[in-house]
C-alpha cells in the first residue's frame, strides 16, 4: 500500500535527469543565450571534434553568421583543413546536433577570440583523463620533443667520444634520458632533496630511492651506536638521541646486535662482561638492576644463539629456573 502511494507521488515530484532539464533551462534564457552557449560549447570541444593534430595547428576564433573563423600559422595545415572542410563541417554539426556551421574561413588571429580559455579547459580535461589512463612510458618518450638547446647539449656530451658509431649511440642515449626526465616532470616527479635527481612523488620524504636507502642506513647506524654506548635504553630514550628513528627500526637493530653479540659469547662463562652486556641489551636492564638470576635466565633463553664448547652439557630448565620462581624477579 505504501509502495503504491509512493508510485502515485513520484510523477508529482518532477524528478528528471539533468540532461533533460538543461536544454529547457537554456531555451528559457532566450535565443541569444542559447546560441552563445552552444557556440562556445562547440569552440571548447574543437580538439575533441577534429583531433589533436589539427587542433594543435589550427585555432578557432569564433562563429559569425554560420561561418566558423579559424587561425592557422601553418599554410600546409591550412590547406589540409580546406581539403577536409566537408568532413569537418559534418563533425561540427553532428556535435552541435543542428546545422550551426555552414562554412569555414581561415584568416587572421582575433585580438579577443571567442575561444579564449579553450586551451586551459582542454589541458585540464587532458590531465584528468591522463590520470585515469595508465602511462605508456615508451610511447610518451617518443612523443616528447626536445628543444634545440637540449639537442645541442646531447651533441656536446657525445662529441668527446672519437668512435663515430659509439658517439651516435651515446648521443641517442643522452636524448632518451632527457626525454624521460621531461615525461617524469609532467607526471609530477620532483628533484630529490639530497642529490637533485628526479624522484617519484610517491616516495616519502622527498628523496630518491638511493638517498632514501642511505638515509635509512645512517639512522640504523646512529641507533646501533647509541645502543652500543647505552645498551639498556628503550625506544623512547633512543629517540631522544635519534629523533628520526622509528620503533620498528630500533627493534630490528636491537635484534641484529643481539644475534651478533650472542654468537661471540661462551655459554660456559656467564660472568663474562660481554654476557652482561648482552643481557642489558636484550632485557633493557640497567647495570644497577642486573642480578645473577636475570643473567642466568636470559642466557638460558638465548642458549641456541650462544657458543657452546664441544664438552659442554646443557643444564636442565629447572636447574636454571627453579620451580615457582618469581616472574617479577626474572624481569
């Protein structure tokens, strides 16, 4: 019953698609407004209608009395447009859904063309579409043109090689590298903060992979140096000395140091200074809290990492950790 009532009310709400409402709204504004609206829509869609090759060399100025005025500095392309006038008119009127344009005229450039701002709108649409489509890197490089200065730079760099065949190959390699960098700049790549090489915007910290790796190694070295000096420090204290250190980095460095130090300790000599250092590093226990029980329990837990002499017999667990031993004491 409720559904039937909804169906009866729906036609009264006036809910329609935007594509059906827009034409009526434009016509309600008057003939002059409608004519200007569709003419500007046609001018802004020039590149999509005629294709990028023609749109790059021939620019629409405006429509007057059914004549589309164009400007093109290239005589060859202008001749090509005149030869294709019939096909272009068909595409234009098909896009406008009426006989809006009856002929084309190629003349001078207008001081204030009706298509002003068309290039910006078109470039925004291209960038938006480019973000949706995957980049074909090889094709993008081939379509990227170099300036005369960039070509001269490649020639100078390659001119140092005496062998002609190798010089040509080297010059081509330099040119491809320059084209690749131009493509990457268009994709938002930026110079690395350290070395200046272009790096992907997805890289965190604004560093290229090589500089980011060096930075990670530097942080790991600083953390390791801090733990060598004060092995019982926990993460908050380590971060005071190395602010860029993250918890996972401190854990990894500590684990590596524990494995390295444990392999050099003789399990039969638990009172060795290196053994005590290992316990402080592993348990984060300062020297004043380092007891014999803590050392014994820790070394037993790490027994498979320590060096064991050939005649050494591993003690039983209850010999190292008595039954009912306090967990608090073990800590």
